[in-house]
C-alpha cells in the first residue's frame, strides 16, 4: 500500500508540473501573438512608394480590355493594391469602394490592382468592377514593382507626372479629393 501511495503522489506531482508547464506555454504564446500583431503594418509604415517618389514605367490591361500605363495617368489617380490572400484587404475593400465613388472623375481616376491568378481573384474583381478600373496582375509584375508595393492592401494618390502625392496601408491616411 505505501508503494501505491508513493506512485500516486509522484504521478500527482508530475501532473501538476505538466499543468504548470502548459500554463507557461500558453502565456508565452499570448506574448508572441501580441508581438506579431504589433509588428504588422500599422499607420505610417511604408508599404509602397512614398510621397514625392516617382512611379516606374508600367503597361497593363484592365479586365475590360483598356490599356493603362504611367503615361496614361491624367489628373489625380487613386491606385489600390489588393490580394485575395489578405484578410486586411477584405476588411478595407468596402470602405475603398465607398470612398472612390466620390473621387473626381469617377472610376476613370481609380485603378484597383488585384494581385494573384485570374481564378483566385474572381471575387475581388467582381467587388471592384463598378468602382474602379480593375487590373489583375501576378505577384512581382511590372505594375507591382513600378509602385514598389511591399504589402497589402496598399493605396497611393498619384498625379499626372507619376509622382506619388500620398500613400499608405490605410485609405484613411490618404487625402483623397472629393468631387464637388
């Protein structure tokens, strides 16, 4: 009987020790989750070319067959980059669609670049079709490189000369003009 009590005591202590280690692992996982969340793109972080920088040369075709290039930019143009694998893109898409409705020049002054294959971007294309000129591009395409995109979503306001006037991860950070 004393041997049984000894084994039960030892087993109980091992279970308590295991429980303590489990709580320690959970605490560390919460710390790591917090650290990862704080390292994500936040306001002020550059996800593409910044104000004053020049957009590189590009040529692309919209989903409606219109060819666009840096030379075809006229007036102020808002450009948004989205990815079908980006939860933040899905989160910010409705506000982008709403906000660009009041853009001077309408959808002609808005380019939405969806980065991915045609098959995986179908839903994003449909959501953006009425709000912007939609371009589907593979990752690391000329258009993505021309704007120096390093994360999604990314937004830029560009003038006729291809100069970035404002850019950011949040559309709210960009001073988009409103049609009068």
